C-alpha cells in the first residue's frame, strides 16, 4: 500500500477512536513522536498512547492534504474545533515505522478543557 492510501485508512481508523485497530498500522518497533510529547516507542506503547488519548478527548481528524514522496507520507489536518497540524509518516513494508506530528498542545488542552501541566 502506498503512503497516501495508508494515511487515508489511518485517518478513517483514527476517527473511529479504536486504539487496538489503529495500532495495527504500526511496526512492532515503530516510533511515534508528537513533538509536544516525548517519543513513544513500540507498537504496544503506541496502542496505550492512543487508548489514553481516545479516552481523554473526542478527536476527529479532517484531511486537508496528503502528500507522498517515496516511502514518506505527509498529512495536513484540521479538526472541527479549529486545531490544525501536520504529520509525517515513514512507511516500511506497509506499516508505519516512524511518525512525527506537529500541533499546538496548549490549544488542544484548552479546547477540551483538560488540565494544563505546570512544569
């Protein structure tokens, strides 16, 4: 599956809010690094991250653009509340091996009325 196709299916699954199903898109040793958080390493840890996030807030990803360059896919997205971001997906043998995402965590926390960490 080409990166663009995989990302479309990933977004559909993300919008279902099913951590088990979305973790199937990842290699067993994948890295998911949302830059506002520490990198999450391994399919099991990525599943746990999504489970926590899906339980924390109702999230919807709306595709604005998907770009593809060899084994990389780039997703520009928005959500119904006005948050915007982008994600970079490196695909290896039909699975995500590396993902990096950029979005405004403070805006996300405020929109969902979640506590703001005080570090």
